[in-house]
């Protein structure tokens, strides 16, 4: 038995902003079984994550590609692009998995994935939550926000927190954790609709549209007349880079450099981190976050597109600010 597998692949390396035309959908035939004697797992993909870091993998060269992280290796032209997601096992040579198991891990932007032994793949216990939550709020976006905020920033109740890309997948969760701790939270985002959502649905104290603020420093002075205690940066460009530097991914001329004199006189600590370094916090993060979801204290913000063919526009869209919350593409019905 064979199946047709459609998958998204990269036509040429991307060294600026990604466009839909940088990608093409290719087709291959796959046997509905795994190579005898191998520990391969054939997965039918259901939901795949759309993440900014993938752009660094698609460049001709990026320092992230030589970082030694398996998920950061460069993407090969014409091949399937691996991505985090949820799927169902179709065939397995691995003793830990059997047909129809629900799994989460590194699958691909395609209809089917062959997951090799040693790659990230786990059985998924949905805990009664939608599967998509495990790609976003209960997955790496959540762990990034939780570990980055609580462990890297070491916040205290009442501190003043600023979050950039605040309606994004990580940013909205940082703001929600900070509000639950009792911090004063201000977020910036790229549209009025996002600004309204941060204040009305997620309880941010203030929010503003950075595209309408000519002078970012003056805007921050307005919202933080006595200064900022914690700046959780997803964007880079002007002040402190902690979580991500998405503006630099598409424009090399934009350096995520803080004003170094401020670093000295304000005794600012700047720290980069990767969520993968905090897997030991995963159980604590899951207990806290599932509890907040069950009691209605946290909200999942998701932005789900339908169909494999929507992956290129979903990916290009995150660099245009099209998404509100975690961007996911549903490849197949549950
Ligand atoms: N350290 C880690 O382990 C880790 C883990 C996950 C993510 N990250 C990083 O965290 C950041 C956010 O990731 P995410 O998954 O939560 O993505 P996301 O925020 O859901 O999506 C990207 C958002 O960033 C904003 N944006 C895009 N291009 C921009 C630019 N040039 N300048 C300013 N804002 C821009 C857009 O919102 P607006 O409309 O508001 O502009 C867009 O909606 C990224 O830099 C990502 O690489 C780091």
C-alpha cells in the first residue's frame, strides 16, 4: 500500500523577508509501512507549528545553523521542512509507538512524516485540551514564556513589565503570566485590533501600536514614567534582546543592540535564552498553566489556517504581523 505525500519545500534560500513564492508544494509516493528492521515512525500530520526561527534555517547562512541544535540546522532545498506538530502514527518500527498513537514532536510541513530514531517524538496525552494547545500555550511557546519570564527575568509582584510583539504566541503568554503575578504590564503590537485585544481580553494594563509611535523611547517614558523593571523582548532593534530578535531575521541592518551607556548606568542585565535549555521546568510549567486554563485565569490565543497549501502564506504572514497569537496550520482532520 502506498500513499501520495504532498509537502512544502524551499525553492531557494531566503535572505530577506519570506514570500509565498519562495516555497513550492512537491509530491512523493510513500509506502504505508516503515523500512523493515528500522525504528522509523510514519506519522500522518494533523497540526503543524509556524515559527519565526525557521527563517534562520532557510537563510544561505545564519549563526543559528551552526549552533549545534538539531532543530536549527539549515533547510535543504527541495526537501521536506521539519517542524513541531501533532499527528497520528500510521506505521511504526519503534517499540514505543504503535498504529493510531497520538504523537507530538518534530514532524514536517507535509501530509506525512517519516520520523527517524533519535528525533523528537513523544506520545501525546492531550489532558482533555484541544490538540493545538500542545503546539502553543502548553507547548514550546508556553515553555518559552514561562521559563523566560519566571527563570530568566525573576519577576516580583508589582514590578513593571514591558513586552514587545505582545499579541504574538510567546508575548501574549508573558503578559498573562506577568498579570497573574501582580505586575504592571504594558505591551506593544502592530495594529489597533491587537492593542484592543491585549487590554480587553488579556488584561494588559496598557498597550500601544508601535507603528504609530514615532519615538519609541518617548512612548515608553509615557507608560513607564519611573522606568521599566523587566523588558521581555521578542523583537530586538532598540533596547534589550532576551527572547527573540524577529526584526533582525528579515533585515540584517537592524541590530538588536541596546543603548550600551544605559546598560552601564542603569545596571541592566541582558540575557538570551533558548526554551530547550529549560526542559527541566516543563512539569512545573504544565501544572501551573493547565491549572490557569482550567480556572479560566489564562486564555489560549490561537490563529489556525487550514490546509497544507496555506503553510507558505502562514509563514510569510508572521513576518508581516498577520497572526494574532500562536500560528498553526491544520493539515488534516483529527
Ligand atoms: N528563545 C526561545 O527559545 C524562543 C522560543 C520561541 C520563540 N522565540 C522568539 O520569540 C519571538 C516571538 O516568537 P513567536 O513564536 O511568539 O512569534 P509571534 O510573535 O507569534 O509572531 C511574530 C509577530 O512578531 C511581530 N513582528 C514580525 N516582524 C516584526 C518586525 N520586523 N518588527 C517588529 N515586530 C515584528 C508581528 O506582530 P506585530 O503585529 O505586533 O508587529 C508578528 O505577528 C521570535 O523572535 C522568536 O524567534 C524564541
